[in-house]
C-alpha cells in the first residue's frame, strides 16, 4: 500500500485535506527535508494500535515474576572483561 507523502509546507497549506485523507483510513506521511518525519492516522486507528501495543508488551513486574525461581546454576561465559574506560 502506497502512503501519500506531503512536505511540511504542503501539509500546512492543505491540512484539512490531509486530515480528511487520514480519516478515510489512509495514513498520510509528512516529510521534512525529504525524509519521513511523522505519519498522520485516524484517531480510532491510533487507539487500536495503542491497545495492541499494551496487550502485547509485558510490564516490568510481569517480566520479573516470569524469571526462573529454581535457584538453578547458570553456566558462566568464558572471556575477557571489558575495560570500562574510566
């Protein structure tokens, strides 16, 4: 799917059109100096993506609780220690 690209200047001049296109379900890329800077998406799509992110990302607490609790031994890696450069 090809995302339309707008320069910052065009996005400013035609902001209403940019918003209308994004609300139709087609993300709009805004470029600055020829490189992608931001993407404008419909608010419902943004919220849907946030919910997916929340659902799939475990919290720090969940990660800690998932650690093995069997007091097992871990193999030590053999190698030289790095010089921290102090």
